C-alpha cells in the first residue's frame, strides 16, 4: 500500500518575513507548474525558482502535492469571496442584471492565469481537494437560491428551485470553465452575453424576458 502523501502545510507563517517567503514559494510553484507541468515540476526546482533553500521550502510545505493543494485552496477562496461579495451587492438587482454580473465574475475568476488554473484543476483529485470544490458549489447554490427566493415574482411560475438552482450553478460554472480553459474564449465580446441569455431564458417568466427596447416598442404599438 503506497504511503499517504501529506498535502497540508507543515506550519503557518506567523511573521511578515515568513509570509513573504511563503508567497515567494507559492508564486514560484505556479510558474514552475505552468512551465514544466505537474509531473516534471519538483520541490527542488520550485525552491530554486523562489530563491530559497529546499530546507526553507520544507519548513512550510512537506511535498509538491502540498504546494498544489495550497494553490487550489487559494483559487477556491478567490471564487468564494468574489461570489459572496457579488450576491450581497446584487441581492435587490433584477435577475437579468444580477445574472450578467455573476456570469462575468465567473469568467473573470477562471481567466486569471488560465494555464495555471488548468494545471490545478487537473491535479485536484491527486491532492484530495475535490471536497473543497464541492463546498464552493454548495455555497454558490445556497446564495443563488436565497437570491431567487427574493425574486420569485420574476421567475417562471412552473420553476422548481430544487432542480433549477443546481442546473443554473453547474451550467454557468461548466460553460465558464470550458470557454476559458479549453477554448480560449474569455476575451470574446459575446461570451458573457450568450451565457447570460441562456440563464435568463431558463429562469424568467416569458413576459419578463423581453429586452427593455422591445418592451417599450410593444407598449408604443399597443397605444396606437
């Protein structure tokens, strides 16, 4: 039976100098992973790129897997913080406005250093961090449901939130992930609009789906 790889940090930095050392190691790990890939990256190469001794690296990270796990945790925290802040800011915004903002945030989060995020996502099972991604997904579903409950009057009358919330969250995540990491579409001017339109058409009552311009024209025509 193979020995269990330790993926937690060996110790947490307490002083500012220690925090700077850890930041330098993590930044170097990211560069080495992108340049060489997971299999060719090594703690020796990462220590050299960070300008620290291998002993200093091992003070904080007992293995290459622990370094990847720390980068994954940072990625997960970025997603969680961005989404929580956005939902708090947009809780009273109409669904179309909120959907557009949240879709753009998901694209932006994935678009920060796509080569690194591609490596991290590929290695998540190896470093045992799948549960953290599931935790983020559960938090996003809870925030989404709370928001939609506040906007019931805009939703399709037959919409079942028990089914709709997982579909919406997983669809936006999957499309953002694939578009940025596998198809290099994050800079495409229509990407966010197209994903938003998909979400809006799925969620909204048909009478609420009209774009403002179309609605105004329809009212003018009705008044003639």
